[in-house]
C-alpha cells in the first residue's frame, strides 16, 4: 500500500482502485497532506520579526549564476538568528515546446522535444522515443536498447563532473572559503585527507585550491572529462547536445566494431578518474562536518524521493505499458518512491498514477476536467495527471501570494518529493532488484561498486544510505552516481559485444518507409519513463489519428524547483533553503554573500532550461528581504 | 498595455528592437552597490578580478592593440545547449579564451550566468557599466536562444524570458529585464553582436509553427540596418547545437583581425562564417561515395548513404561531417544520423516530418542509381586487382590463411587488368629504356617474370604454378 494521501487502494492481485464512498476523490480539498506551517502563519511570523527588528533591507539577486538556466529565489533572511525564514523559487522563462508539439506528426517529437534542454541534451530525445514507441507499439531490438544505454551512461559521464566542478565546486574553493569562512582555512591547511591515496591531495586546502574556477586542477580536469564522455556519446549519436540518431523503436546509429572499441578505449580511462572524484567528494563532507556539525543542516530536507529508473535491460524491455512493472524492475537503476526514508514502491504504474501536476502558483491557466479516468490498465487517474493536463500559458505579473513562476508543481501522492541522480542510488540500493552484474551489488542499505583496474589498481567502494540528507550528501551521491553510471555503461558495452558476436545488429524495429506507413493510423497513449542528470524524467503523449494531441514533459528540476502546492507545501528548493542555517562569517550585513543558500540550491544541480514545462530560463531572481539587526545599518 | 507604434519621428522602418525601447523608455537608475554589498558574490571578488593576475598579457604576447574584451552572454528562449557546446570546444578552448592563453588573443572577460563566480546584482554590475558607457574595454554581445515577442507577454502583464532584475520599474521598483531589453540596449554600443545557435540566428525551434511566444532571430529583432560600432552586421554561427569549435574559432578569427595580424574573416550573405558554412554537409560526408554509387541505407543503422531514410545533407550548409561534433569525433551522418537541417533558416518546419525521404531526393537518387550501376562494378573490379601483390599475380598464389585461393579469377578479367596496367603506364617515364647510370643492378629486384627465379622461394615454385593465366608477356 504505497499511497498515504491519494484515496487509492489495491485489490488482492495488486490492481489499483479508488477507495469507495468519496464523492470527489481528486478534489484538492479531499486529499490533504499534513502541512507544518501554513503560508498565513509563516507570513505572520515574518511580519512579527520584522516589527521587532525594525529594519528591512531589500536585495535582489538576479541571476543566480552557476546553475543551468534561469531561476529566481525570493528569500527572507534573518541574519541575527542565522535563518532563512521564507523562500520562493521562481523559473523566469517559458518557451512552449509542449504547445509546439501538439498537432504534429509523432515523428517530430523526438528531435523537437530534445531541444527542451541542452544541458542534459540527450535525455529528452530518448524519453520522447520511449513515449512515442509505447503509443505506437514498437519494441526496439536488443541492440537498439543497448545502444541507448551506452549513449545515456556516457551522458551521465559528462553531466556529473560538469556539475561538481564547474557549477557546485567553486563554492568549496579556496577563494570562497577564505572569504566566507576564513576560520576554516587554517584548519583545511592542516587537515590530512583520508582519500589522499585515491586523489593525491595531502590536505583539504590543496583540494580547495584545486577547485578554484579555471586555474584549479580539479576544475580543468573535470571539464576535460566532460569532453571525453561527450566523445563517447557522439560516437553513437552524432552530436551533443541534441542527438541525431534516435527513432521510436530504436536508434539509427551504425554500430560497427570500431564504434564499440572506441567507446571501450575511452571508458577505460574514466575508471581511474572516477576513483579520484569519489575520494574528493567523500573528503569534503567529512571536513565540513568535523569543522562544524551545523553544516549537516545546509540543504537538509526529509528523504522523500522518486525516480523512474534508468537504462533498460535488453531482455526485459518491450515498450508496453501493460508490462512496465516487470521491465521497470529489471532496469539497471530501479524505479521507485521513497517516503520518509522508506521504499514504498518499485512499480512504474504506481509512480505514474500517483503523479499529478498543479498550476496554482504558475503562469498557466487551469484546465477543466480530464479526458481519462484510468490508465490503460484501468488504474484510476487524477484529472491533474499529465495525460489529462493541458498546457495553457499565460504570462502574468509576479505575485508571491498568487502566481510567481513558469514551473508547475508536480507532486507524487500529493507529497513533496525530490528528484536527483542520487535517488537512483537510494532506490537501487534498497530495492535489491539490480540485474546480475560483476560490478554492482545492492545490499539493501548500500551499493557496492567494484571498479576495474585502469592505471590504478581495482577497488571496491561502497555508497551507504546516508544518516543525514543535505547539500553535501547530494554532491557525494552525485560523485558515486558517476561511477555507478559508468559501470552500467561497461556492463552494457559487454552486452553490445555479445549481441554483435551473435549477429544481432539490428538497431530499429521499423525502416523509415515502414514507419511512414505505421504513423498514418497511429492511435494510443504512451509514457516515457526515463532519467536525466538530475533524475526523474517523463514524457506523456496522446496520439490520435496519427497526430499528437497532447504532450506533457515532466523534468526533475520542475519537481525540485516547484513552487507552493495547493496545500501550501513548499517545493524542495524552497523547503531546503528554509532549513539552511546561515553559517558564513560576516562583520557587517554588507558582507552577507548567502553562500549557504547557494550551496543548498546548487546541490540540487538545478537545470532550469526544461523546468518550465519545456520552457526555460536563465538568470535568477533572488529577492532577499533582509531582516537585519546585526548593527552595521543602524 | 504595450503597443507596436513607431517612434516619435513616425518612420516606419524602425527595427523591432528600437520600437521595443520606444515602449520601455530610457533608464537612469542602477543598483545601489554599496547597499548590496557582497550578496551573491561568495568570493567577494568577481571572475575578472580573480583571473586578472593569470590572464593579463604582457607586451610580448599581446601582438595588437587589445588587452581585453568584455563579452556579455544573454539567453533568450534557450536550452543552454549553445553554452554547453562552447564548453566542449578545444580549438581554442573556452579556458584558453578566458585565460588569454594564445599569443595575440586578448583575454575575454566573459559575463556568463552559467560560469561566473558572482551572481545577482554583482553579476549585473558590468552590464550596467556598459549601458552607461563606462566600461574599460570594448564589448561584444552574444545571444543564445530566440528573441521573443515580449510585447505580447506585456499585454497580460508578464514576460516570457527574463535575465535578471534592475530598478527600472515605476519609481525605481525592481522589475524583470528580458533578454530582448538587454540586447536592445547594448547592441548599438557593441563592437560585435553575435548570434550563436539556430534559435538566435534564425528563430529555431521556439519559432516553429504553433509556438505561443512569437519567437524570432536576432537579425529579425535588430533589423537590416543594424551595424555594430565596428560597422559589422549581426554575425551568425548556426547549429542546434552549433559545433563548439565553429563558434570559438569564429570569435578567435575576429579577434586576430582586430589585433591586426589576422585577415578579415569572410562572412556570407547571411552573416555566417563563409569558410565554415560555404559547403553543403554532403560534400564532405563520409557516406557521400555511397551516393554516387547509388547505394542507399534502407534500414536504420545501415552503413550506406542516408538520403532515403530522411537525410537532407545534400542541401544543407554545415561542416559537421568534416569537423566532427567534438574533438573531431562524431558528426551526424558519420555515425548514422540523418541530417534534419538544424543549421538552416528553414529549420525545423521545412524539414518535417523527420525520418522521411525528402521528396526532391527521388530525382537525384534515381540518376545516381543509374550511374552507380556502371561505376560500382567497375570499381569492385579494380579493387579486386589492387588487393593482390604483384608477386601473387605472377605466382597465381595468395599465401593467406584467411581465405580461399585469391588468384586471378579468369582469362578475360586478367586481360582486362593487363590492359588497364598498360594504360596506366603509358606515360610512365620509368619505362624508357635509357640507362639508369646510378643504379646497382645486381641488388635490384624487379617484378618481372624472367627475373622471378631470383626472388626468394622463386626457384622452388612448382612447375604448374609458374604458368598462370595472367602472366605478363
């Protein structure tokens, strides 16, 4: 029984149905989650504080840099108590990809929806192909599925270091630490790194120097490794971002032995680097926790996560919704939902029917009712489900009480859940449903990763489900996800060699001319359950008389950047910022950099281009109302 | 409510950018930086200050008048893919451009929201200085993503794409500043305005049929008469994404020219770097030869020419087949991806539906099938001959353990090859019979039947093998 809030129950054979006796089961007042503090209470509390302190300072931070795309964050900070009292997350850009897709030929969806995001630039094309092929009933041949996995593990190989070293890393670099927490620098200089054997840095200060933008060794090396992984991606998909060899029912890549060998040659050098990366991001949290326990609260929020799973097993995947729970659970990364640290489901149908999107605080008009009462398996479906949702953009003035963002508000079981690459580690570790592999083992509480030797000896590392959940653990999780994804890549490369040896070289179900005939009479619903560098990714499509009549994209950063929901529950960014203590040192308020908030936000790896419903933004509005009583303005 | 009336002078030829500024009016308020302090700037210095000690060039490496150039990067309706492409470039790399790490290259002070250390109003400080005309060096503006019709969004009181806030609202209230507004205000004073990627160069996918935002290109917005302070119209580096190296190389080429040692780069009639976009992508395609032989992929994944499974390469200006996507690796058709014209002004609506044979290709593929039916067998015939050592021809024996006998397959074909060899050598001066005075003949091995017994193993050949059908006379 995975649903606590939605009135959905299961019969003996596991089919979902609505609980009886509820007149309007999906009314937003019926299923009301518990909310600790209402907006009214929070506003009253802030007003009280403002009155007491007597001084308000307005600051607008726009853009928040070093995230992908545009995002705005409105915060109210109490510098005296070192707390963020209020936070609103805003996505300031819309492009309308869903709107453009409606009314088009389903063959256009793959390459048009790809342009939703150029940061995780291959995931949308893949996800779209999955959604479309489900609607069209096109099961890819084994090599097609394996080739997709190879491209998509390579993509993670680019994505994770890009975030850790170009976007998040500078916040832990020498110039930043010296400026915001100068008391940590002498400690860093004498703190011996436990991971020295793997990364080669003697002290934490050496790591911090190496994280410095452009001049730092780790920064430059990270950028170089993103290029290597992009080379692996383009071996199969032609270019990056925006692949050019995906089609519903498979891929169009010409896969030769040279393709696989070139991929292999590059993958080899990644394993040496992966060991170094994990050791760096293991040492950083240890250092900060030891320096001040309160760093554990930076970016903290409950362990509520969802993930669609990622990388299908070629023997299991058949592109049907009917069998999605079976093939879903055989993925290289297990789908699932975790609520309060407990794994509540690993079934894709549960993830799908529990998923809703609201636009209460977003620049869209509400739509009336839904087209579908159930999914194709007769499980009940909310009118707020993507198959029922319509994208009706309406630019409006910003109002924190009313509408303030281009992002919508996705919720699962009406709970605030978080998406991330690390969600794959949590769910895969707990579920223990991983395909058999020499390289990865799920223990129920950890993931054991056996890294083959490169120039460095082979090693076994273990990612443990952390005791605390915060900004540092997100980054650590991302570093482990890097090696996890590359090991999945290796397992799939071996499968590709095996398929080639067997002569199973076919990469797509239909030829171009067969596809041309096939789409003319296409009819059906499809959903792509896929993943991005930040976790969860779905595309929902409805095709009638050969034409797309609805298309809905839900990205991980939409989930994380979401505004308040109809029950006043803040979105993950908002909640995490409000849980973050202000730990930087300042002698007067003009020195307030808000670095703790920035570490929190960047730990989610915000990727805003596709957040606003395949609308994107760049630049960040941070409106900071500074309730300040630390003296300098007096 | 915004309206699209023209300016005071009543002229009808004002650009959309000028009309947009007419609506918004001039600006004269700025962020109070004393008040803002270090907010959003966790190192308390900005990227320029951080890099200056290492990036500033001495007199030896400067080679020209410019020590540095500011570059303001704006995102209209963008996916960030162009930024990502630029981080992948290596010739020259982004790091090297920012560090001024090539002789003669002025350091580029890049104001880019994805890369900069500082954020918020501290990030926008240089933008404000540029509008006020107080920057200490020339600047260029770079736009990624399409321009939108913000007039339309203003009708309901909102915006499509904002890039930060400035105190430009009524009574100094902070308000969202759209990408359009930054571009409109900064383009007239820019040394160059560069559009990167197909959204900014030609409108791209956000401007596709059925779009709700009125998306358009930078040229559409700035108009035909736009010139930078150096007299240059909008420079366009298209591609979705563009090849990172196409962009970085174009920037470097412009800078080398400005420094006085590079030639003036040539741009085509649409402002594209002519040396990169002058050819169709088919002309350098690794599968091009399949086309001339009339061999076409039927299934996805086949190695032949992709035209019949939806490739538009023969009519698309692009260089990805020769340059590759990154570090000379990849390239759409090189790996099996059919060209959908993503560098072209007609993208996407003139290329959809994707994965379908372009109707025009029927004519040329039929013609090349006819020609190919002649050429292809002839080439295989010669190829077969060239796959044999001369020695094997003489001995009629291929000592390979990999295959069955690969000796000459018949008298007729042998005669043909002999004739072919004769034709090939008709003007070969090596055949003239004057003496080769400097040559020591006793150590010379000739591929000649009479001399063959002198070669290793030559004398031991079985009698019947020595007499082979193609033995030259």
